[in-house]
């Protein structure tokens, strides 16, 4: 009789309806690098925060560094990794904000860490790319480029891809730091590479977007814009989306580099696009966040903040999270652009949010790293 009762309970549980606006529970999903592995700054597994409860976000904790935090956090295995202008890379407990370790580089850290296989990869203004033990912060190796490393590393198939202000894109062995290849552009590479289907996509201040073979660094194609390309590409469904200082958001054929469309904003586009469900979300220095139809570039909506939007949007469960130089971090409806929530930090927000396991993480020029979650 007991076995029958248990069977009935199990069968009933299997057929209970999922509440509207929620998703079935997913495994813990991390935000391990600037783009996430989908190359589109979208967390499709977030099932805690949504359009119905995001208005109840509260500050769970903040951690004070000694200088501005322009770096964007990465989240892996219960730890937040982020850089600061105080020259340090930090590892913070994702639940409490308690410092687990810090590693001092020689200069400011604008680069956003990437976490793979127990290693944190990050660039520094001291010209180096670092590999640090994710548990202890011990340096495993460093690679010296010829100038500052603002670019955020992307890690794929045992290789670290990163740009440098010395004009080069580098491919480094993730285990040893040995250079596998480099590709020289004609100006600084502040854009962060996106790697997918054996191709590295990246922008350069020489006005071009590049597609390089991931194995050899050979150029497949380049596309010339009319301004510096500090924005980082989002790649999905055979297309690449990226912004330029020429005030335009571009959609390029990922295979050929052919221009599919361009959308003109009122100022340079340093923000990196996020892409979900056929819509491109991106900020502009004209103070706006835009939602554009990915296939055509048609504007769905725009939301006006109080200043430049350098921050790159993060997408999760129907909500767009983004920071602005007006000092606020915003949560907007992905469908309508309506403001659902905002929080005023003490200074401008250049950092791009990371959303993982019901918490939003980002840095601010007020020297703090923040975590926002439900009560």
C-alpha cells in the first residue's frame, strides 16, 4: 500500500502545471566570460528572475575596492571574478560578497575575466594577460603583449583569444600561455573576441571588423566601418552584430562579412550587442538602449537613460539588464522597453551586468561591486 501511495504522488507531481511566467528548475548555470558561451550575452537558463518579480530586486551585498570598477563580472561555481582600477583581480563569494582572494597586477584591470577549467584569464593595463588559479588566485602564467590589454579574453577549445592595444589579436595556449598565433591590425584592439564555429570575430580601432581562422589566425574577411570598433561582436544564426564609433549598429553575414543592415543611432556605439529570440539589444552614447529586429534592423523600441550607455546589455528570462553613465543599473522589459526596476549607484556604470542563478552582478565607478537579488 505504501508503494502504491508513493507511485501516485510521483505521477501527480509529474503532471502538475508549471506556474505562468516560470520555467522548470534548471541546473545552476554560470556566466563564465564576457559573452557567455552562446556569444550573445544571453542566459537562457535563468529561471528565478522574470518580468513579474524583477521589480523586487534588492541589493544583497556590495564589495568596496579602492578604485573604479569598469570590468564586468564573471560568475562560476559560486564565485564572482572581477577586475578593478586599483590594479587587482578579485574573487568574491557570490552569496555574501566576502573576499576569497585578490591578485595584484601592475596596473588597472578593465578587462573582464573569463573562467574555464578552474582557471581565471584576464588582461591588465600592465600589458599582460594572466592565468590565475580560480580557487587560490595563484598565478599560473602570464603573457606580455606590447601594450595595455583592455580586451576581455574568450576561451574556446583550450585556447585563449584576446586583443591588445599593441594592435594585435592573440591566440594563447590556455595551459601554458604559449603564443599560438597573432594577427596584426592597424590600431588598438579593445574589442573582446567572439569565437564560434572555428572563427574568431573581433573589432579594431582601425575601423574594421575581422573574421579570423581560430586555428591559424588567417584572415577570412574584414568589413570596414567609418569609425573605431570598440564594441564586441554577438554572433548567432549565421550573423554578426556589432557597434561602431560611426554611430551605427551593423549586422554582417558571419561567413562572408557582407553588410545585411545598419541602424544609425545619434552617437558612437561602444556597447556590445546582446541577442535573444530574434532581437538585438544594444546601448549607445546617445543615452539610449535599443531593441532592433535581428533580421531587418527595424527598431522595436528604445529607452532613454540620463547619459551614455557604454554598458553592454545582459538578457535573461524576458528582462534586459544594462548600466548607464547616469549612475543607474536598469531592468527593462525585453518586449516593450518599459522600465521594471532601477538602482542608483554612486557614480557612472561602465561595467556590463552578469545574470546567474537569480542574481545580477555588476561594477560601478563608485568603486563597488554589487549583487542584486530577491529578498
